[in-house]
């Protein structure tokens, strides 16, 4: 009997890196199947009609779920003492976060399964998924992809690049 061999998953985390240490991280969390559940791009006519500036963030009209995701980002910023959200944006089908960990408590060991960054992202995804279920009434739907993408910010230039990427991503994607 032939056993079907599962494909090997690509390692997306930097090996031997302690994600519990102080530092800055660029995080991207994507909606499953790239569904545009968090918002949509406003037309140029709607921007002008609403009296909005052509500011990149004004290009996206958030859905009720997108507003809940935005609130969850604010929650991270105000309730996790060791985490600062330096910049963030909710796009129609993904979220970008620039998170700084500072003065992390000694209780985090950095062992697999005990990573503070992982804990915060897991809590964020769990909370927003529950909000998604409340808004849709369907508890069987999956909101987020199972993984998220991270990049460790290495220096000031890298920080500025990713800060600007978040700030102007909506403009780049605008159709």
C-alpha cells in the first residue's frame, strides 16, 4: 500500500532566534483565501464626495469586521505593557503591524510555544475570529490563514522602510 507523503512545510521563523527578546517586528496577517472581508477601496468619486483627503488610509473603507480588527490592534497597544504598535494598517484582506517588544518580563523563556509575540498574535487572531463569528452568525468559517509572516527589524533604515510600507501600502494597492 502506497502511503501518500505529505509535503514538507517551509520553516517561516528564523531558526535559533528568540522571539521573546526585545526588538521590533514587521508582521503580516492574511485573511484566509484572500477574501476581502476587512474593507474595500473607495472610488475616487466617493473620496471626493465624502470630503476625504487622498491620504492612503482614507482610500480604504473598513467593514464592521475591519473596524473590530482595528479595535483589536488598539487593544494590543493599550493592554500589553511590553508591546508597542509603532504603525499598523487594516487592508481589505490583510493586516500589517510594526510591533516593538520592550522590557519583556522574565517569565517568557523563548521556548517553542512560549513566545510572547506568538501569544499576542494568537490572542489577536482568536479575538477577531470570535468577532467575525458574531457578525456573520457562522461559527464554522475560518477568518485568518493559520500562519503569519514576520520580519525582524534589523536597524533604523529597515524600521523606516517598513514604517513607510505600512503608511503607503494602501496607495500602492489602490486601483
